[in-house]
C-alpha cells in the first residue's frame, strides 16, 4: 500500500499535515519511529481491534496516522492526537500485527 493521508488533496498537503500531526504527538513527549504505519491489529479490554489509516476507527472518526513510539503504538484521529487529546494507545502485549506503508517516505521526528 502506498502512503496516503486521508482528506489531503495533494501529496504536498499530505506531507504538511503529516508533519503537523507528528509535531503534535512529539509535543506530548513521545519520540516517534520514522516508519509510516498503514494498519494495526490489537486487543483492548478483550476486544480485537483493527485500525487502518483512512478507515473509521473504534471511536468513530477516521484514522489519520498511526505511529510507533518506543514499545507502544499511537492511533491518531481528529480528536485523539491531531487537534486535541492524546492519541489512542496500543501496547506491545496487546498488539497482534502491524503493517507498514510500502513506500517509506518518512518525515517523522526520530
């Protein structure tokens, strides 16, 4: 899967928005991996969850970005990590699988 950012009208706009999201998440104190994540399968309170960039998330909003920071993963939607609030978190003990975008055009802070 080639990298995309939902709702972006061009690749330049996608990069600008992605940079803003990474800046927002790193401002919360997280150091992010440079690899861009397409989707993640994890468990939360006994429920299997599959979050995918561009698809409606468990909170009903579209997933805009998924990051790895240390051992945990952070799922960002408009109200969870993009504009306000903390991203949704999946820890390694609850994570089944992670799929990355094929084109590694990372701009995230290391």
